[in-house]
C-alpha cells in the first residue's frame, strides 16, 4: 500500500511540476499566452519577440531553477542522512556560503566571468566550508551532535557572508550590479551555458549519491548497526562529501547562495514517502524543484513589473520552517 502511495505522490508531483513549468514560461514582466508558449517550443521563430522571450530568457531560467533546486534537495537529503541531523542542509552548515565566497573571489580577483570557469572554485569552496564545519563542530571526536554542527555552520556562514559582502561592496560598479542579483539567490540571468555546466555537475552528484543510497539506509540505523549490516562508513562519508560538493557548489555558482531548500524538501519527502532513501532522494529533488520554481514564479508576480529574487521568497518561507523544526526535533546530545 505504501509503494502505491509513493508512486502516486511522485506522479502527482511530476504533473504539478510540469504545470508549474508552463506557468513559469508564461508569466513575467511581459506575459506570454500559453498557446504562444507551446508554439515557441514547437517551432521557434527568432523573428517573433515573444518566442525570443520564451527561448532566450525563460527556458534557461526554468531549467536552471529546476536543476539548482534538484541539486540542493539532494544535497540536503544526503547531509541529513550521513549526519543523522534533521537540521542539516547546505545553507545552514555553511556549504553554500563557502561556495559563494569562492565564486566572488574568483570573479573579482581572477577575472572569471563564465560559470564553466568558476564552478570549480564553488565546488572547492563548498568542500572547504563543509570540512571546516565538521572540524569546528568536533564531529570527528564526539559524533555528529546537531546543536554543535548547526552552531559551527551558523558561525562560519556569518564570517563567509561578511567576506562576500566586503568584496562585493568594493567591486567595480558593473560587477556589483551582477553580484547584487546573484547574492540574493536569483535565476533571472540564467543562460544555456550555465544550464549545461549545472546539468553535468548535477548528474555527477546524482551518480555519487545513488552509489551510496543503500549505505544511507544502513547508517540511519546507527553507525555500529550499519557496519554490522555491511555498510562502510568511511566510503559512504567520502562519496557523500563528493556529492554535496558537486551539487551545492554547482547550484550556488549558477543560482547564488539559496538557503532552506535543502532543509525543507527532505522533511517533506520523509513525511510522504517514509524513511527509505531510495525514495527520499528522488522525492527531495522533486519537492525542491517545486519549491524553488514556485518561489521564482511568485517573485515575478508579487512585485510586477519588477521582480523579487527567488532566494528571498524561499527565505521568507524557510525561516519560519526552520524555527518550527528546531522546536519540534529533540536537540539534546545523544
């Protein structure tokens, strides 16, 4: 019975995502009728300005939002699984902030301007930040205590955000204008080149995640019992770190440091499909895509003809959710 419910939930989610994608292609500072959207997708006419809006602006924006959200949802689910911490996610544990500061430094001081160049810096920044939080939280000595990890992540995030702000404020005016939208977590300036880079990284991260999905289920029972069931904790942690670096780094490089998506999506997934990570991972990716794409559409509508960055809409929803999560989950040391 649960198998059937899982399939129905995923099917309904995919249908909802398809409908939301159509809305995303149709709404904005200039509305495009659904019939014109279908016509543009079917037979693109570069001489038609509405077709240009759909193909050159909204299609890459749509794909970027879905891929970035998929990456963040998967990264959050993996982090919550390996740390056994319900509050773990790339934004809260400083991973996104590490990727962001690496991108800002690379663009400002190395002159990098294309995602294919600075995405590698984002991945390295995400990895260094994650390792720093792990060490600052002393998880290697005392286990993955939720309070210690969250506090270490919050402290490191504040430092990295301050560094990012200092660099952006002292950047040239043209660079500052681009950074201003990116730092708020926006997919407004998406391009097909960024889509290609993000897609490659998401596929690589997904492969790394799927290679350990059985081990995630075993570790959920505890490290000792997981080892008794054949799980190799060190290999699982290594693959998980690689997956999170690729996913969170690429998402941050292309869409900016967006928080809370990786927190909310896995919670919804577990509530609907249960504790099996073979279902949690795809469900987290789907719910994250629905969440971020909805935020992007809402951001275009509520302040039309201006826009509010999707990351800001996500934060307005994610902040209260985080507070409720802190109050709901037992945070005492195991």
